[in-house]
């Protein structure tokens, strides 16, 4: 008779996940200054954990479910899916241009990273303060099928409370807002989501490689 495999003793809590990948400095330099120049922004600034306009959205749409962070996260995904129009950055006159969550909210339209940062920020307003680590925005490759080309994409990952495993909450590429968080497949098991270049929560960025963030989002290629 085959013996059952022993259960892992690993506790996948906040300490485990915060140490899983190395923290790194990650900057974005795609926003121009009025004089035509550009400046570098720490990508953590695109996550807004406290903002009056976002608090009003949470209250107006009843996004927060007391004592149920997973339901709150799903409410935020559905809100962005229903209220944000997907448009390419080219409509803003630049190949790659990241809006802050308040700007995305005001415009009512944006591309993948704008909706991701808005969703993640709304989630941070709904979760208990000490649960901030459950929300990240990932940037990396996606591929619809083995024969399809790879493309760059930004999306939210969320560490659900039922098993402390990460799932994707996407609003545009593989939108699945009708599926409960507890029923979503794990991020690592969804074949369409490929290599992650970096991820970011509102306190840290994490990466195993250096990534350029200006013009088109892409990993840095060694000369």
C-alpha cells in the first residue's frame, strides 16, 4: 500500500510570501514633465491605499464586505470590469503611459495597468490594514495559446484567505469576475500567465531581474 505523502510544514503567511521573492527598487519613467522632460517614479506610488475619492467609490458601490476580504476583493474586480473602458495607451498620445488610480477613475478608461492599479487600490481600501500584503500588481508575459505571440500585461494577484494562495483578478485579458475568489484557479496553474518581470504591493517591489519601465513595458535585455 502506497504511503500518503507527508503534509508540508510550511506556513504560507505574510512572512512567507514577503520573503518569497527579493525586494527591489523599481522605477517608471514614462510620464513627461510640462517642459518635455521625464522623471522617474517609484512604482509603489501607483498604489493608493488611502484616498478620499477611492473611499467614496467603495462606499457608493458597497464594495467592502465586513469580515470577508475575499468577497471585497471580488467586488472590486467586478466594479472595475463594469465601470472602466479598456483603451490602449496610444489614445493618450504615447506608446506607454501609466495613469495614477485617481486619473484612471476620473477618465473612466485606461489599459491593463491602469485598471490593475485602480482595482488593487480599491482592494486596499476594503481590506483590514494589516492585510495589505495580500494585494499585488504583476507585470509580465501573457500568451493566449502555445502558438500565439507573447505580450506584456499588468494584472492583480490576490492572496485569498481560504488557503493563503495567490489567484489572478484580471479586469481585461482573462476577465473572470463571475467566479468566486475561492473557486478561481491558482495563479501558478493558469497557463496563459507566463513569466512575471516584477510585482509590486504598496510597500515593496519584487523581482529576480531588472526591468525597464519607460516607453513600452519590457524586461531589460543585456547588451
